[in-house]
């Protein structure tokens, strides 16, 4: 079931950790009436549970428990698409719903970590940094959605090739930081959730700035 429903290529955290676990879940529910969209929505509530733990359960135990709940949410996020592919019911609307819920979960996690760090350190600058990060994250998502619209892409668009050399290495590192399920658990185990917080905001800020500049240069000269 894992081999028939996995994505190729895929991120290492997905391929070796989350999708094998998700395949077990798919095997358990594939004969039931549970739908992929229901799993997608359920993953959001599990993520919200993790965020509440981060906000209300202090100390190391709360930090690790919240991270575990979030990783469970991500396993569910892998399982929804795998179940759809197993049943051969994958659809563009299901994909869009999954992407939308991923965005919501990214907002929830970043906001929860910002508030947790503020409660621990009583430093209002952390809240300001968190708000700045949320603006950058939302702006990057909005800009990307705009650039991917069919009216903007056009019928002659081509798939971008991976960048080679040092720039390609930087882009791969940035993509790793953006995919925080791959490492937020480690930051929690180390008791240093700022190892997720600061790099994640920095990469989103750079991406939003670069994409806004691209949109500005492309459309600023036209009517």
C-alpha cells in the first residue's frame, strides 16, 4: 500500500517516517466510509490540539507533547492523499482543500510558538516578530497563489528546473526550513523551539520579499 500510494520524488521525512506511518492508517480505514477530505479536516483539529498544548502546558513536557500532536497531524495530512490515490478518487478539489488546510496549520503553528515563547520569556519583541512572520507567511502564500493562477501562468508555461550550484544548495536549504515538520520535532526535543521560529520567519521573509519584487518588476511596467 505504501509503494502504491507514495509520491516520487518526495522529501526524506515524508518517505521514511510519515508516509510509512500513514500507510498503516490507510490500511486500517480503507474499507470504511471515512473519506480523504474528512482526514484532511481532522488533521487541522489535531494541529489545533497541539497548539493548545503549546499555549497551556508549560515546560518541556508540554513542548514535546505539542510537537508530537503536530507530527500526528502531518501523518494525517499524508494519509488523506494516500487514501485518495489508493481508492483512485484523487481530485483537483481535494488537492486544493489539502493545500488550504496546510496553510491554516502553518498559521496556527507559527502563532502558537510565538505566544509560547512570549509567555516563557515575557519579551514583547517576540510577539512583534511573530506578527511579522505571520505577515510574511501570508504574503508569500498570497503572492504564490496569484502567480499560479491560470490567467497569470498562461498556456505556454513550463515547469521550472532545479537550480544548480551554490544557489541551488541555498534553495534546497530554504525548502527544508519551510517544511518544518521535518525538524520542528527536533527543536522541541532539544527544548529550543526558537530553532524553528527564527529560521522559519527569516526564510518566509526572504521569499515574500523576492516574490513581491518579481511581481513588481513584471507588472509595474504594464497598465
